C-alpha cells in the first residue's frame, strides 16, 4: 500500500446500465487500492453484475446489507466506510464516473495540509438525452458542479449554508477515514436524498475541508432522468429542512461555536420564507409551518440574531407582501 492509497466506495441500486463504467474509471486511477461495491437491494440484476465485477477484478469487492435489504445510500456508504482498508475514502455514485488523474490534486492537498480532513473537486454533467439538458438548464442548475473559488476551510460552512459560491457532489470528494470518527457516519434517516449535504456541513463545521481541482472537472455526473436534482418538489424541501434541523441539534451536541448556529437558524427561516413563495401553504400546512418556526425559535435562543428575529416574524405572521422582499434581502 502506497503513502496515498484510496478506497473507492460505490453504493449500487438499480445501476446495471452504468456500474461497469464507474468501476473501470475507479480502477484506472493509480491511487485506487480497492473498489467497494455496496449493493443496496436492487430490483434489477445489479447484484449479479457486482459479483461478476468482483470476480473479474482483484481490487473489486462486493458487499450487501443483511438479507439484501434496501437501506438507502447513507447506510450503504457507511458500510463501505466500515469495510475500507485505506486511510483515504472516495465516494462515487454508480451512475457517475471518474476522469483521468482524479486523485492527483487531492493527493497534493492532503500531503501539503496535514490537518486536511477532506478535499472537494469539480464534476461536469453528461446528459443522456437532449430534453434532459433543456430541463436542467430551465431549472438554473449548473453544468459544472464546483465552488466559484478556493474557499478557506474556516469559511466553507458559511458558504455551504448560504448556498452562494457553488456546490460540490459526493463523487467529487475524498475524505480521510479517521474523519468519520470525529463527525460520525452518513445519516440514514434520508434514504435517497440530502445525506451528502448533511455530511459536508458536519465536516466543514468542525474539520478542514479543502479545495482541490475546482476549475477542471475530474469526474462526470450523469444526468439520465431519475436524478433527484431534476426534481423540485415539496418533499425535497422538507428533507432539506430536516437536514438543517438535524445539524442545528448536532452543533449543540458538539458544542460548536454559536456563530455557526446563528447562520444555520437564519437559513432555516429563510428557507421557510422561500417555501411560502414556492408552494403557498394553506390551512393545516400553514399551521404546521408556523409551529415549526416557533419550535426552532424556542429551542435555540442562543442562535437568534436580529436578522432571524425579523425574518421569523415576517413568515410566522404571514406578512406575505413582505416575504419576497425580506427573503431576497437576507439571501444576498
């Protein structure tokens, strides 16, 4: 095993059409020590393909959950973390694939910064059909998933919370295995969505998450029609809200400085305002939203800033003519 050896963890669910390309792209990287396929109770023949690939390539290993249960992507990544034998872990979605020299820049960053817990880089989209490209662009999604510039690790939590300087995806990160001893594993409450941002927030809150190669894409994010980023619905909003609430509680448990809590609580209230603008909740949903704002306000008094106070009142009391103006002002 070399000084910089990587375990590539690939959760597999109904991925028979794309899996082999993902595996071969991981094996093509000289730093790859092993590729761990975590089969998550697929309804297609993905398990057979995983077994076939493990038989074909000595570096490929296939695992699944007890009784071949479908436990979700978070649980699958956690099983990969448990099984991994190297100090550095890369995550690759089964429908994505790496490009040449995927780990070169990250290796330099880890060797240059002994305190580095994780490194992110850029991914580029590949559209399986032209209509998907049109739908993607209509929603304002970027073609390259990256940050606008190399943000210092001490500022990355704020950048992620405020959603201003871009974003990165699981297939573009490498995380030290020991980092999970500090921040815990991926959440399993969200089976298919937002478990990655949950993890990125925790690492950036108490660790050092550095920029790698953010200009030149080092991997491909395949857009094929079932990607959750194409969806813009109420359920996705509620899941994101759950992430923020979980992280607020985690910040308190970990005794992280109050400034991060203030940023995140304000984000929660702003998102509630955006929810109003997008979905116009009425009746019981409106009452539940007001109750949630009151709950957060009561639970985290140490995180209440002047901006949060103003935003909460606007949304809580349903001052809808002002919601758009306040949301736009505080989102700047």
